[in-house]
């Protein structure tokens, strides 16, 4: 029986191993090959850090690999961390065509990163990775993991976003506002302003992230992907059959993600929910030390299983 038990508390005392990892080995992936899910290949920027079991992490909407700097610089992770900028984000290619931003394309890209990570050490068996993501990246990781459970030893879902009619409407109207008024003005109205969805600390980090990206790409992602996120209940059958150890991490101040994370935890047979009190939606940046402790504990357990 695993010592990572269902419904473990975020207040569990975890011993941290301090130390910095080698930082920043930037590379650019070749064009992603067309797949049945995505016929629009793009160039992707990615980084690798450290040594050990492969750990692939996907950032959230309007984020980048930089969002995980607190994990690779200060994190006590005994792993080979693979990070990348999703299509339309930061240093990766941002095509003009809206069809390039269908959600299956993001899932397909994630799969390419995982397969590359597994291919680094072809003689190691079993060849499995720990995969995960934050917010938009958490949905990406989950949908890929449900299709490929045999390739992973653990799944990390941080700040899993709510998927409601209200959120889908918000995504569509936000996209329309970007097209009409520009990214900064639209972001102030929908994200980091007084009527936005984030607290003050999160809002500052989110604004910095948003303004790194091409407005047409963010608009297309909102319209083609976020407005079409699957409801959790539509995944219930697949979640019930999923047996891979899963860690859900959410900030105590992130009410939308907290509700979604509780639903997923309840639907899975081998899942734990860690609530980090005082943290907001961007939980790994809101409370990096606590997030790192919880993540490192999970990685150690999955690596020794």
C-alpha cells in the first residue's frame, strides 16, 4: 500500500532536501509531426533541468516554462524536469490560423514532450514518466494521461480549472474583447483588474505573463480550447478506470479550482488532494516552498514505487 494516501492533508510534515538544479538548457523542438488529433505542426521551445526520473510539466494559459522557475531553481526535486512553452506562448511558434489552437493540438504537443523525455534513456525499464501541469496545463496533462496510463508513474494536477458554462462564456467574451480592444485592456477587464478572476498577488504575475504573448494566439486559445474544455462529469468513466497515483494541488483561496479538484479527487481511486492555505490560483508561485515540498514528496513516492 502506498504511503501517499487518499485525501492526505496539505499540512503533512515533509522533509525538504535543499539544493539548486542546473538551470536552463534551452532547445527548440523540430516541427511536431501531424497526428490524428492535430494536423498543424509548430516549433516548440523547451528546457531540461536536473537528473532522475522524467517529470514533464505544462504551464497555464498565458504562462511559459518560466512559471516553473521556483521548482527548478529552488525545488528539492530528484528528477529530470522537462518544461516547454506551449504553442502560441512566449518563445514557441504562434501561427495566425485559429485551427492551430484546437485543444487536441495542445494534448498532442504534450505527448511529444513526454515521448522525447522517455526517449532520453531507452535502456531504462520500465520507461515511465511523471507528468502534470498547472491550470490549462493540468487539463492538457489529464487528457493525455487518460489516453496513455501505461506511460506514466504519476500525475500532478495543480489548480485544475473549473469547467462550467460561466467559464466557457467568460473565455469567449474575453477573446472577443482582445480582438476589439487589445490584450492589455481586455486583460484588465477580465483578468487582473478590479473585476478580474484573480487576487492581487496572482493578478500581478498573471499580467506579466499575458503581455509576453501574441494577442491573436491568446484570443484563439480562449475561443478554440478554453471555451471547449470538457466538463469533469463527461470524463467520469475514464477517471473511474484510471489507476495511476495522482496528486491534486490547489490554493486555499482558489475557490473555482478547489471545487474542480475535489470532484476529480472523488472520482479517482488513487488520488490525494493537497490544499495550500493562503495560496491563490497560481499556486506554485503563490506558495513555492510549500508547493515544492508537496511535489517532491509525491515524486519520491512515484519514483520508488
